[in-house]
C-alpha cells in the first residue's frame, strides 16, 4: 500500500505525523522569551515519548528520565500527640501515584536536622510515610523534608525529588505557666481597697482558645482579693487585725480548653503594721529544698523584711552558688557541682535599709542529690571556699580555609577560677568533636590536625569540658569518651556551666568542578524531538556542584538557528520549527561555568523524521483497539531497546477511503546506552526478524512493516 496522507481528513487523526498533544495549549515561544519557559520545563529527553515499562517492571534507559512525582510538593496535617507508626495522608496524592514499579523511595536526611528526633520513616517499596513517637507543635510546628524516588537498571540510575511538608495542628496539651511570679509580697495593714498587690504573667504555648488564659482565686481568704484576666491582683476588702501577719491565697490560671488545663500558684501575703519603718523578717529561720536536677537560675525561695525596698545580702554565697535580688528572691547562681549536692547550706541573710537599719535571719537550703538520703541537720557542716571555674566566654568562633594541609591552632579557651589549691589542676577536655581536632588539655589550645572539606561539613562544633581535678581524683576517670555525631543541641543556652562551645567554620574554596547529571553513557545529552513539535522546551541541561557557589551559567559554544539555551536554568528551547530541517542530528557543545571552572559536554538533538528514524507498522487492529503503551512495552521487550509509538492513525486505502479495521503506527526506538534513535533501516530489519513472534501478539496483529518515504525539503 502506498504511504499517503488524505488531505480531506482532520489533522488530529488523519495527518500522518500530527503534532504531539499536551495537557494544555502552548503557543510558539520566541527565542527572546527564555525566562517565561521556566514554568513549562518537561525535563525529558523526548517530549513526544511515553515511559515504557518492560514485563519485569523496570523502565528502559531513556524512559528512566521520565520518572516524575505527581507533584513537586506534598502536604499533610497532623495533630500533635504520640504516634506508633501511623500512616500520613498526603495531598494532592500519594507519593507513588503514577510511578512505575521498581521505584525505591527514601528520605533525604541531609535536609533534616540530624540531631533532632526525626519522627518520620518511609516505606522503600511504596512511598508510604509513617509517623512515630511524640509530636509536639510547641517544639516544632512544621516539618519539611525531601523525598527521593530512585529507579535503577544495571549501572543506570535516575531519580526525582519532591518536598514534603507536614504541618502540626495544636491540641490543648500545655497548661498555663507562670513567669517570674512573686511568691511572697509585703503589704501594709492600712492598704486601701483597690490597691494593686501584684502582677502575674503567664504563657500558654497552645494556640487560639487553648492558649487564652483567665485568672481566678482560691483559698479561705480569697474574698479579700480580686484578680482580672490581665493578672492584676488587687485588694477587694478592708484588712482586719484578726487576720494575723500572713495570708495564703491560690492564684489559678486556666486556659480555654474543654476541659481546661489549670496551674495553681501559691502566694503568701505578709502583713506589716503601718508604724513599722525598719526591716523586720517575720521568721528567724527559713527552709528550702532544691531538687537534684536544678540548674543555674532555678528559684529556691523568697523572703521579705517589709514593704520598703531593702538591700538583701548573704554573708557567704558559697562561691556564688546562691544569689538574692532586691525583692528577696533566692536563686541558684550556677550549676551545683557533684560534691556540692546532698548537703545543707546555712546562709546568714541580712536586710538593710537606707538608714543602715539591719534585720537578720537564717536560710537553710538543702541541695538534693541522686539516690542519697538526706542527712540529719546535725551531721552536716556548711562548706566554704569550694574551688570553682567558669569559662570567660561560652562560645568561641573561629574559621579555617578548607583543605588546609598542616596542623594549625584554631582557638584558645580560658577560664576564671577561684579557691584553687596548689595541688588542684584544671583540665580542658574535648567532650564532643570529630577526630580532626586535638585539645591541649593544660593550655586550652584547640588544633586541627587534618584538612577539612567544606562540602562534607560547613560547621564543626567542639564542646570542651572544664574539669577541676583534685589529688584524690584520677585524670583518666574524668575523661569522657568523645561522641562522634554533630551537636547542634549544644547551643549556648544548652551548655552546662563547665562547658564551652567552639564553632569552627570551614570556609569554601571553589575546588570542585560542576558535574553534568542525567547524561547518557557517553556523558552526553540526547534529545529525540518530533520534527513537527511546536516551539517549546525540549529538555534540560543540569550540572551539580558541591561548592557553595550555586551560580552556574549555561551556554552553547556556538549559536544555533533552531535551539536556544537558558543560561540560568539550562532549559533547551526549540525556537524554529524542524519541519524544514535537513539535518539528521544537531551536535552542539554546551558549557557550564561556576564562576571559576568551566566544563563542557555534547548535546545531540535528533529530529524524529519519516524514513530517517521512523518506520510504519500496519496492523489488523482498529485505532480504538490499539493500546499504545502495551504495544510499546511489548516491542521494547522483544527488541531489548526502548521502542515507542510516536502516533497511531486510521488506515487509508489506495483509493483514499478510510479502513477503520486497520491502523498505522509510527514507531521509533532508542539505543539503550546512548539514547540515540535507531536508523529506520536498522529498526525495520530487526522487527522483520521478529515478525513471526510478533504475529502472535495479543496487543498487535502486524500485517506489514514499511519505511515511509523521506521528507522532501
């Protein structure tokens, strides 16, 4: 049968080589509009091709480049709480929607904080994401990470990535928290009704109504006071002499949850006669207990000596272990040492006014320890002058150029010490840090002993312990084994009192060449293009870079009449129709420049044209019966090369009448390693050898294999 096109029939079905339809209309794009092409990047080798899967479910080499997630971004909403491998529902679709079999899914943990507890895992075979552990919106209200789908065939591998965002919804799981609330206030017995007694501030980390706090009062004497929802406590009833010298009331803060979460803060109001002008402590002795896990800044107790402002002071603070402010609030001034725990401290406290009048009391504070019973008061002797040391700075910053070969001094840490005896030593020991770093334990000098690679790690964190070694201690016992992981959680606010953080920033050197990705076995880009394709993007050049500079510029070594290259995105655009092109391949050199280094490779664009790389199959099947994907899959498996149906159309008899019981299929194939189109003659010969096998196909009843006449230009 002669190869003809019936001019009376519409182009969508009867034209021998129709333009490839897309999901949306695309108008021709002039070469000067490269920036507008970014929204229509197909990022595939052959825009007219369809991904082909063999019977084993593995895509052929060229089809690997068509691997795509259904969306570039997936979202989910998750209520905070505790989970045990629950499945997350993603929008707009599951990760594996439209993906071929054999894909391996993974989470790119380089996009997550390596040292936080990451509560998600992914099923490698189907992309299902599970959540586990405790999810707290107040700790993290949004998780963002990259999921990668990878498909392998032999030595070939291709992947696609998408962003997953999991937003954490609030539940009422946080009770209101009082902030620096007074525990004791002094009040004159003649205070007028309506006077402000104290202000209370609370925070609630929940959102909306869950985080809206209201105040109320409780206790036998609550009627003497009133509190509004701003936390302002006022006197609502005239004070009576029968009340004694102390009043205890409960300040209740409740959130808007149902049921509401409440926090109760106890307040002691000490009453003083209006005639008393000097400082007077109500008690001759006060007692307080500090929990084993208490740290610097922990509230211990509050004592007052009257309604005026006084200067409160201890005669011995035990090396600033205890502090007191102008309101009589006692706190821990530093983290207690191990040998300072399980002891009771007797502190003499004085309150002095402007006239040098003094009142004195005793405060007994017991520091609890781990698993040791409290000793009787009579068996405890207050300690004085314990040796203490603190770093002069909590954070030391330093920099070094990457790949610096020789041993180099990076930083020196120093400490201020008190009450050190002659036989006591201070050692600076690396608590956490990688093996490249070495500390002089005596001088506090930090050295780097090996070259650092910025592409491997930009910041190094070294935590240094400051340790006081007494004669009865062994140096080896106080040296903790280093941990190998990075230690972001040891930021300044997290450091112990005897620790300092050295941050070593590795400065980038442009020492890595850009590397072209998604190329064929010859490190070339190959783009088969339908010769009737409208003006549009046809593929993309991509170069990866390990260095910090991300401004890679793409250019063709020589300008092209038919193609342009977006210098920023690497998108290759068809700027002139190939319908009248007379070349079988357009072979061009492309350059990638990162500001210092230039790398090159070849870009080969093959127009898919009749008689050059396209053959025609005549099938005894109607167009409606032809499943293009099934036919492509069967031909790919038989030929062992990626074979595709460019277009199908109804059969036209020699008298130009339509025969709807037959169909014509335009076929092309791509070589496995190079992705280059197979010449039409070679493809026809290969298929003819397989014709007996193909005639038994359930997908295609082949009647004839022919070459279409070459195009005339």
